[in-house]
């Protein structure tokens, strides 16, 4: 395995500018990348497809980035990976992102929005079988004193929050199994709308071209989806709720 360098080099002190550091320790050795904090966050937390060359400054691995000290080939061997690109990807995904207070606040705001969206889509008020408005969910999170963490996936945090929110608002995570019977003439315009939300469990085509599909969808999306299908089919599509489950 070769990384195309013979030894570490020490250059002049590096100005990070608007970038920050991603740090990791491997077998007692510290490594750093100079990276764009927002792009690292989007790449790791939102799974956005961003080229590493846009995330990491110079695609360079350091042992001390501020002093410009680059990692040597002997040090990079510690990762037991094939090349520097794989090492950089590993550091970005597994390293500690050093961010400013302003960056953290920005990430927390976006994370809160993701959590609220998840709860609005996947949960309902069991008294009405309708989703809570996003603002009500956000206010309940704040009233419950729940601390949102910027570096933990939104769905994991949202699921853990449900029990903590129940003393504040009636809320339950639920999945609804629904059967749609769509006349042949309406399958084209409605197929994508029906299948866009949730998971298709089964489908069949009747002799007259009627499309019968059973979907499992988040309970919070149920009312809006049914309204859309009823409106666009002018009531010609038949909709039947088969089952509700937690």
C-alpha cells in the first residue's frame, strides 16, 4: 500500500479561514482534516451526496493542521485502508467535528426542524387521529425541556421524545394500512401520488383495469393523502382503512 509520500512535512502555520477541523485518534496517533463544517454535517447527518474534494481542503491529512504538519505514509498505514481517499472518508464519517457556537446553533435549528417534521408525519393525536401542527410539536418539545442534539439523527431523537412529550400533548406513533381501489382511467394521474407516501404492501389489477393497492403509511400523512385522492378522483377512488398499529 502506498500513499505517494515518504515522510511528514512541517510547513508554515495554516489559516483555517472559514473552515474547521475534523479530528480522530487511531492507535494513539492523532489526525486532522481541514473541512467545511456545514458540508461535513450535511454529508454525515443528512446523507447528502457531496464529493469529498468539496468538503476537505486540499484532500490533505494532517497530524497538526494548524502547524501545517502533514501525516506521513508510516502514520497513514495505521488506518489499514487502501488509499488516502478512503482514509479521508473514514475520518469525515467517524471523526469529531470541531464547530463554533454559531455553527452549532445553526445545526440545532435545522435538526429541530427535522425532528418536528418527523413527528408531524409519523405521529397523531390519538383523540382525533390527526397529526399535531408542527408549531404545537415544537412548543411541546421546548415545554418538556428536551435537549436537541445536533449530531444524532433526527429520527432517533424523535422516537425517543414521544414518551417525554405525552405529558404535554396526546401523541402516538402509528402506521396505517390502507386499501385504495382506483378506476382504470385514473391510475395514470394517481399512481404516483398513492405510492409516494409509505410502503406498498401488495397490488393487483382487476379485469376491468381497476388498480387495487394496499399501502402502509405514517399516520400523520393519512388525512392529507386521502383528501388528495378523493379530490383528484372526485370521489371515484375507493379508500378503506384496514388496520392501525403502533
